[in-house]
C-alpha cells in the first residue's frame, strides 16, 4: 500500500503552488486551460469545464533545449 500526498495552495487568482511527495510545481491559468511548470517539464492542460473532457501534453525540458540548439 502506498501513501500519497498532494496539496494545492492558491497564491493569487490564476496562480497555484502545488506540493506533493515528489516535489513542487506552479500552475498558471484558469478552468479549461492551464500550464504547469514542474521538475520534469511543462504540462499544458486544456479541457471543457464541467464535462470531464480534457487533454494534456507533457514537454520535457530536454526537448526544449534540443529545439533551441537546432535553431542556432
């Protein structure tokens, strides 16, 4: 049996600090769209509020670095 820990703290309207057993992250956005910056990368989440329908895309920081190197 595993124990999970998660806490979300609202800093201001549209900005939340997320704390879990694996680390910290910060989210910007509102219902239906937000961007989360964490230790593993950037997560973009879009959805239709109230329906449970959403889409999430994860972008690793390594992927971002390689795109900038290709552009030089």
